[in-house]
């Protein structure tokens, strides 16, 4: 007796089709799983046995061989439990074999037969769309995530008995009423209105949001660097549908997709300084996304950046430059998307009080230089906006006036981003070379100021390009068709001019 059904296994953030074949022959009762299964797949034998017993199904008598085809593709995870159980029932004539044709199913079985949520469900849904598969049976907790794609006949499965009844046609398929209903995450980000004072830092935050620039904030402890950084997401627009699908796929594969449906808000990731370079980039025997990929289309916040290991920081250079991470293993190579805004904070020195007006720095000579050198020059050179965040003014702290809320700033950010997209198709932070000089067009006064800045500050070609990118964003916020001298001057104020200690001269 032979029966089969379709399932899938994750590969990076994608899914690959797998046919689950079951053969029941005479012989001593046993179950063998072949086709390069990992430990979780091999253990499905015991989960399937217990789930079938709990739902009132006896295991077929005889030698059971489960083949996962193609045989040379590594199979991982517990998602094959449900298709194996259904194929067994079909092989034993408990359900019609025809009911499984054109149906792709997946799900981990609990010992009582319930079907549990499975990482990567949305990637399986995309695979079904690409392969033209008619029907998709998914664990009930994954229904909203997969149905949000649209164009699929998606049915929610509660337990193995429910799946068997669905195959027999004794129950009606259950899907989301009214078609796909993507879940919008609530706008619960902290508001910029909470920040008192720090007008320059607030402006830097607005520039970073409008142009998708990297941002470095330097200042003493308690000045509000982290508070400001955590409010950057409130200035960003919702993700487009394409970006929302991509972000949800990454988080789903990583098992981090908490809410149903698509993730509509840009993610904010705040890894701990002790995070290893493997956790930052992703990895493992079966590669999983790391922090840089979980921050895709959002923000990677490195609070107290010099406290991160040098190796971890150096590993950021590829994703910051290229927007992807490539992980190579013995038999395969996986690419994870990793296009994010890098936002970092740091103290001016280890004790934190260098340059403060009230407290005195206690660091020994040379300590500040070594502290600054923990962040490599090439990585610092890829951060467009640098701002000093001094201690909050007493008047603003004790007698605060009304502060501008995130909604008002976000409206300007959306307008500036729209201008950039309509003009050049990419955010200003991604402009380079000829495209940058074409779209960051300087008027005569700005061109003269640019020559002065290059000579006075000794700007390199990369430094000048970084200046132009920020100036183009300043102009977009002001709705200037060309970059004028005032736009360029403001952009120059957000440049880092390292001295001997590698810290901004503004600190």
C-alpha cells in the first residue's frame, strides 16, 4: 500500500517542495524515515504514533517506510508530522487517497493530536503560489499569516482528527471570512513628544528617517541617546505590501513572528553588546536569520556600540554595504536579506564624561583613543549622520514646553521619502557615484561651498558623497528641487570630524 502527499522544508527564507511517500508492507511492525531527515524529522515517528492513537486511529500493521523526496535535499523541522500521518491514513484506506492530491500540508503534531504552529508558514504559502498548488492545509495558528498572501485556498487544521474529517469531506474547510485580512501591528512605538530639549538630535533623527541614513549619537550618560533612538520607528511609514511579506518571511522562518498576519511596521532590533557575530549575522548547521536580517527594512540599534566585540562590528560591513548576508556551509550557500538602518550610540569616553560641562572625565591618558578605536574606521565611514547629544538643558528639563509629536515629524518624513522615490527610485542613503551627482544637483552657491568644505576639511571622495547624500535629504525635507548652500551647510553640521581620539569635534 502506497500513498503520498505534498509538504515543504525551509531553505533560508524560502521553502522547497517535498513529496512525502509512505509504503506499508508485510513484516514486523516498524517505521523507517529516509530522505536525509534531521533529528526532528526522525523523531516524528513517535509523535505521529502518539497523535494517531490519541485521535482514535490505529497504526497500520507491518513495515512502514516513509520517504521524503527528493532524497538528496536535507529535511529539517517537525513540520512533516501532519503530512506523514495523513499519508499513513491514506495508505491504510482510512481516508481517500484522492483527497490529498493537489494539497500541500504541514504542521507539527502534539501527542494529543493537536497541530502546532510551524516556523516559515508564509514561505510555504509563497511556494504554493509559485507552484500553482490548489489547496493548502495549515495549522490553525498559521492561518492568518498564510491567508494574508491571497490567491490560495487555505484551510485551518486544528488537529489530526479534523484533518482526516476534512479529507473525507465530512467537515467544511475553515478559512478567514471575507478573504485575506493582513494584521496591522498597532502603532505602539514611543512618541518623540516625550523628548525634552535636544533640538539638534531631534533634527538628526528626522534626517535619518527621511533619507534612511545611518545615525551615530555621541554624548554622556543620561543625555537621552537611547530614548531618542527608540523613537525613530515612530517616524517611519508603514511597510509596503512587498516589504511586509519579505519581513514577515524572515521573522516567520526565525520563529519570531508573534502576531498573526503580515508585519506592517518596520522592525526595531536592539541586540545586547555581548551578542556574538554568529547571532548578529545568522548561522547554525541549518542557517537561520540573525539580528541584521531580523532588522531588514527596519532599524538595527547598537546601544553603546564600542562595547560590542570588534569581530561582531567588523561583520556588519557586508550587510551595511550590500544589504544582504551570505552564509556559506559545506554543501550549500544561503543569502538572507539585511537592508537596515544602522543606528548607534556611544559615550565620548569609557567613563562617559569627556567634554561634559558639569562632571570631569576621569579616564587615564590614551584611554579615549583606544575606546574610539573599537569601532573600525570603514564602518564609521558608512554612517552618514553624526550628532552630539549633550546633557539636557536645565530649563527644558524642569520647565518643559510643548514638544513636537512623532506624527507631525512622520508626515514630513513621508513627503521627503516620496519625493526621493519619485525622483530616483531609491532612498537618498543608497545614492552613489553618477546617480548621486545627477540627483543631488548643487546650485552655484552650494557648489562654491562644497569646494570650500572639501579643501578646509580634507574630505575624501567617500566623505564628500556622504555629505551630498545628507544634503539631498535636507533639501527634500524643505522641498528644494536643487541642493542650495543652506542645505549643504546643515548637512556639514552632521558630519564627524575625527581628531586624534577619533571622537566628533562637536563633543
